[in-house]
């Protein structure tokens, strides 16, 4: 789905080093399709052993909602499972904001139409504070101009120009790579090392 | 050709760039691609939907490991979803002409164990797999890293990924290791020093005398856990030990081909004066047997140290409440319930030999259950041939069949909620070994010591008693 400018509220998850085993535990990776992972997003933080909602977890608190996840540093570390990105996207998240992301997760997010926004620590504490004071705080995401804003302040973020174009137009890397068939085959003829 | 001094990483990277343009990431060529049942089905599905085929089926190798039972592998898999996933892999490999080492095949095993053991993994290659511990293969001086399923699909279709060149980091460790300290302790030590995120955005080269004196299997343990500090991957320059290991393996080059490859392999080192974006030095003598106390691999301490106090971020406090431990405590003497010796980090024949050597004429403590899960069919066969299975049997250790097992607990091998497990695997995340499970990561020797005493143990004290030396 092409990615446009939008305004929405956010869900705060201040934990740091949120690994992909928390985002989607391994026992839910047995599916052979990409659909339906959202219901098990953050499964063991969200539900107890009997499957009841844990009231202290943010996704179970109705005052917080929206398609933007605001979270602590090193989000998405650990396993390379793209199921983590599928689960976030299936649940309805379109943007994740953090001080930084684990490399593989970042790629997986971008490949699934999720925008990872990197912000500095000071901005992160401001946004957490703002949401705490007012859970209906609106965040504006402006991908074309690489900006986001809340509480009348605007911040910039960086994104690789190619990835940005892919997100905005809803393209993916496959189309690009397939278009390189000629150069790849030429490379193979000259590539004698392995 | 430019005479610029280059790092090992840059030498291999630059040779694999098909196309590099300013505005877009590099089109990066992949020599070998490993796939398994969990992260590949959606990729094959994607190919079918787009009407694409597998460009170079002979450069992809498949195995079933993540989701397979470790008991009665000759019987159909009981759990329906796991069975479907493994069957789907078989069908996909058949349809697209990919070699599969499935359950029952003599080459089957954990993807990062079989690649090196079959000689598929070679110096100077680029290797990817839909699994973050692909970094293991870097031990041979190759660029190896984990990818997501969308990228698996792209490699199947084009044998390439889109890649932005990461920064480089050099980690140099010099000196001799103390008694009872293994390569697992080296990497747990490094991660504890630079944190679970300390190498994010970097590709790491490990070097120094403490690295070059290690066996290939020990080097694999180090590179394996590069991802646990956020690194894109880790590699070690190939040397005589590497070439010696490779020689004669099923897929290793032979005869004239070997000589040709050697000409390339012998160029694979960082040139003197090559510059890295970051350099970190450690002294091997500072490393003790390590143990983790928390819920990410960066939360590790030397066995004689106390659990640190929270730095104000709440991270350690949160981990302590999950682990039901307290800051300030020492872990030595902590009662445990399970010991897991396995995973792509420590399930190779040297690991099993070391454990067998240690437990010979000893017995496990009554309060623990011990699972030894070999990394591959070949490791299993070798262990039996050497009689290690008998030693394990006498010690009360259960030797299972190959697979990922309790490393990620996708199959039945789960540590129950609230129970403590000393594990030779690579992740101590909440619930990693089963919902509510509590993991202590350690070396195979520390794990074996815990199995015998039923508690977290400083293995060095037992070594002194038995005059056993590593
Ligand atoms: S053993 Fe564990 S870490 Fe290694 S490939 Fe299997 S699941 Fe991944």
C-alpha cells in the first residue's frame, strides 16, 4: 500500500531492547502464509497463560490507540523473523519511532510498508511525556518531506532515498532486482571466485 | 586496479557488488543461500504469485531444523502445523529443483552446522539465510548475514539482495585463555562489555592471538553470536586452520579447483593499515567463565561477579523480576532445573566431546533434566561412533536427535514456565525456551558443570578437583 502523509495518535511502549521473540513468539511461526499474525503480536506481554488480557499492557488499555508505535532503543533486535513486521503491520501499525532499530528488523519493516523513524533521546522523552499527559496527542507523519511533528514542534528524520520512493509508491525491492537481470547475468560470467 | 589498503570485509564486499549507484542500495551478489522450513514458505508463495522462478537452484541448500522433533524422527511429525511446514518445504524444493536435506537425510541438521560441516561454506563467499545466526559462517572469512523472508524471495528469484554497505568494526583479543574458559565465554564477555546493541550497523572482524589460536568450531561459536550485539555479521580471516578444516569435505573444491580457490583465499585478510570505523581491544586473561543473569545476551557477568544494579533505565529491574533474581546476588549456587546443550552456537562434535570428557564417571544431579541435542546427523553419528552416547547415558543425559530444539522451543522441547535452564544456546530473551522459561546462557563446560551439581557452578573449581584440563 502506498504510504502517504497522515495524522494519528500513538501507542507508547517505553521498553528497550524489545526483541522479535517478544513481538511474535516462535511458537506462532508455524504458518505458511503472511496473514493473521496481528492477533499474536506481543502475545506473552498481552495475554496471560489462560489467554486473558493483561490489563497492565499498553495494547490492552483503551486510552491508547493509533497506528504509530513509540518505543525504546534497539527495537526489533534478535531473530530475523519477518513475521515480526507482518504482525505489527497486521495489527495496524504503520510507523515505529525509536532512538534506533536493529538492522534486520529495519529492513523487514521497510519491506512491509512500515516506516521506522529514528529520533534522538531528548525527543523520545518529550513524545513519551506528551502521550502520558494526553493519550490523544496527535502525531503528524510526513514521509515525502522527511518530517514528523507533535505539540506544534517539527522534527526531521532520515531515510534512504530509494527506500522512501519504494514506500511512497508502494514498490518493493523485487521489482528493482528483477529489472537488473542483465547486469546480474553479466556479473555471474565474470565472477570467478566462488 | 586500485592498490588501496582494504579490510577483509571490503575485499569480499567489493567483489560481490553487481551494481552500485549513488541513489540506491548496491545490488549485491549472493554465492550461497541456505533455507529452512520456517522463513521460506511465504517466499516460495511470493514467487508463485509473481510468476517468478528460482534463478540459481544449485546455489540454494535446504534443511529442516527449526521445527522438527528431536525424538522419533523416523515417525511422521505429530504436531500438525509443524508437519505442514516441513512438508511445504519438501514440496517447494521439489517444485523449484533445490537440494533438500530433510528429516532422515544423513546431511540433515541445523542450517549453520551443516553448511560448514559439508564444506559448502567457504572463504570469500557471500552467504545469506533467513536466520540471524547466519553470521556463524563468517568464521571461514566469508560475508554471511541473516535476511528476512522478502529478501529470501529476492535471492531465490535473482541471487541478489539490495544492500547498503555497513560500517566496519575490529575486535581484537590478545593473550591466552585461562583454564575453563571457552570461545563461548569470549563472545559472552564481548557482548557484556559492548551491550546487546553495541555493534548495530557494523560488520565485525575478530582478530588477535586469542582468536587465531581457536579451532574452526570455536571460531564459529564466536561469529555465531555477532548478531547478539546487533552486528550485521562477524568474520575471521581464513588461515591454515581454516584450510585444513575444509580439505576433503564433501563440497570443498578438489584438485586443480582447490589450488585456484586457494589463490583467492590467500588474499583474504585485512591489509596492514586498513582502517575500521571502530576498533575495540580486549585482553583474553580478563575473561572468566561467563553466565547471563538477564533477558538479553548483553546481560552477562563473569561467574565470580554479582548481578549489577539497575542503571536507572529500569532494564535490569525488569529482567530481575522476570528471572526472579536480585541485583547484588551472585549466581554461583543458584538452583537450576534444566540443562540444554545444543543450538547452532554449541552443538558440534567438539562441544559434545568436551562435555563427555567432563562428565565421564559423573552423574547428573537429581533435580535437573539434561538434554543434549547434536547439531546435525553427522555430529550425532560421530558422537555414537566415539562412544559419547554411552557416557551421556551413564551420566543420565538424554542424547536427542538433531534440530534447533530448546534454543527457540518451536517444537515440544520447552522449558516450563518459571523453571531455570542453563543453556549453551544464544538467546535468553523472555520466553525464548518456552513461555515463562528462564535462561542462563553459558559455555558447554559451565552447562555440564551445572548438570552435575544441579546448580550454577564455577567450573574451574571442579576442574581443579579432577585435574581435568581444557
Ligand atoms: S539453533 Fe537456535 S539460533 Fe540456531 S538456527 Fe536454530 S533457532 Fe536459530
